[in-house]
């Protein structure tokens, strides 16, 4: 397994290109199952998760081609389409569950393995299944697989989510595009990835209103056509790289960055003493003056502070002036980066869903272990400011969500190398 070695202390300067959003692309790709016509995605990120989704769709019988070094994904699902999503693929990536809605809508049945828990939590699928049952599906859990059928086809329904689940919003929105009648989702997720999926489905002929708000209305149609769609910018990669100059000084321009995608995050950076400036090409980020200030953060569904940037913000708070409180309200176990940061001399105390961070002058490089995607990159960020070398092991977690992280950071002056593993 590869590792990444970061030698801290360099201030950064230059431009970092921001890729298309992993979490938008992973929802857009299963939409190919909703039509027999070609669906082409531009600005796709080059990530191992995209390869996993490609393998899953191919295992179902879809044709998926990666063009222009992975930037373009050309898909078509002429059929016949298998409706069994195998555990071997699904266990690698929870987002595989996003084929459930499209398969039910297209074929009237689906057998999808439950993803199983992952490092950050149990991540059940009750919100997905309750909603699909309201639309007429019959779903049974057997041998770790969801066996779903919609004998008479899916019907539009009025659905109220108990929690604004991103994946459930995506699954139900896709299923509802071909259902008979109108579906209304109350308490829908409002993430930009939902808006991006709705925009692509509309290009395919779907009738969707309200994406980006808490109430989404979908009028079912008989069939969908093909489309070409550019994946929205990755707001989590953007926020991650905005933190790099915040942590180790200097100034970085994130090319393609959009302030509307990271508004609440940028407000927290401003409160911590980090200047964020919109430019013609993206977002320019630099410390306003000296040491950052400790601030409090509570993760919330969009447009609140993103849970996917909590670990990275903790890395910044480790050397901030004062005490900060980071409350994680979305997942039950998303502080696995804390013990690793402690190894670097951070002062972090976790009690239940809140981490209390007392800033120290400087962290010290150390060998640390990546545990999940966002925890991994928070260790890289901490290493940028630490004294000496930080060796981040198990970086396959990183490659799931970040394109060539060492190349992007080295290009702005970081001392960072990937060391091929045994
Ligand atoms: C998406 O996961 C993202 N993944 C996650 O990003 C992100 O952290 C999450 O949304 C929250 O923003 C993709 O888009 C591929 P949820 P998802 O359904 O859809 C509970 C990353 O690092 N829940 O909004 O799985 C669930 O357990 C990843 O890129 C139920 O209880 O998230 C969790 O505690 C990590 N029952 C909370 O809701 C359900 O049926 C949020 O889950 C569904 C969810």
C-alpha cells in the first residue's frame, strides 16, 4: 500500500485546479439506467470511486467508456440489464446503492446488496426503502440483499423524509422520473449534487421542480432520452484545498472554485481569520494576518457546514489560537482522524459527538494512519504545517476522492511525495 510523506513548513503559492464533484458523478452515472439512449458526462473526476461505479454499471450490462483520460464518461444502457448489484462491488462503496431507484424504475425489480457499515457509521437505508415502498415497491431484506419489486410499476407518492438524506433524495428523484403520477419529497436534501442531478435528468426529459429546496416535485414521464452533462465542481475538494494556505501560510487560487458552493464554510474561514476572495478564475485564499483564531463548528445538511469538511477543519483548528468545538451531527463515528492528530502533538478531546480542540503552536510530523477518505486528507493538511515529516499510510482511502493530491499540492510549493507501497 502506498504512503504519502509530507515535510511541513513551506508556505504555498500558486493555483490548484478543482475537479468535477465525486458525489455528483456517483449519482449521475446510475442515471444511464433510466434510458436506452447515450448519456455522456463531461468534467468527470479521475478517482477510484468512479472506477468502482463503472465496474458496477458494466456488471449490470451498461456500456461505460472512459474517454479523454477519464474526463469524459460515455454510457449507454441498451439492455438487457441485469438487476442484481453484487455485494463484492457494493461493499467497496456505499454509493453503489444509487442503482436501486433506477433499476426499480426501469425493470420493476432489483436485488441490491446492503452496503454494510463503513468506518464512519452504520449508514442504514431505511429512508430509501420506506420511500420506495410508499411508491408501491415491495422490499425484503434477505441474506444481506435488498430484494425489491414493483409489480405494477412505481407510482407517484407524497413522501416526507425523517432526515434530509442525500442518497435517498437522489434514489427517489431518479425512481420518480418514470413513475406513474407525481412524487413530492418533503425534507429533501438540498446539496449542490442534488441540483446537478436534477439538471441532468431535466436534460433527459424529466419534469422536476424544487431541486435545491426542501421540497422537490417530480412529474413522472413515459420515457427519458439521452443527454450530455458537465459535472458540477467538487465543493469538498475545493474546501479541502482552501484550507491548505490557511494551515501553512501563503496564498492559493482554487481554479473553478465557486463561492456559492462553499458559502457557510467560507464564512467560518473568515471568522477564523482566513481571507476568501472571488476572482475571475475561482477563489483566492490566504491568511489575513498571523495565527488563525479558534472557532466553533456544527456540521449540518446543506447549506450548513458540510460534514465532509469537518476533519479538514479540525486540522486547521489544531494550531489555531484558542479552543474550538467541532460538533459532528451527521455521522456517529467521524472523529477517527483525532487519535492520529494526537500523534502529531495536537490537543483534541472527543466526547460523544463533539471534539474540543485546544490549539498548539506547532504540530510535529509523525507516522499516521488514514482511516477514511476525509480523515486521510486532514492528516495531509496537518502535515503541511507540522515540523518534520508526516508519513500517511493506507492512502488508497485518499485516491477514492482526491485526484493526485500530491501533484496538486507540490505544484503550489508543498514538499510532498508518494512512496509506492510493498
Ligand atoms: C452522501 O452520503 C455523501 N456520499 C457523503 O460523502 C456525505 O458525507 C453524506 O452524503 C452527507 O452529506 C455521496 O454522495 C456518494 P446521507 P449518503 O444519506 O447519501 C443516515 C464523502 O466523504 N441515514 O445523507 O450516504 C446516515 O447513516 C462521503 O464523500 C439513515 O439513517 O449520506 C447518516 O448518518 C462520506 N438512513 C446520515 O443519515 C438512510 O436511509 C446522512 O446520510 C440514509 C441515511
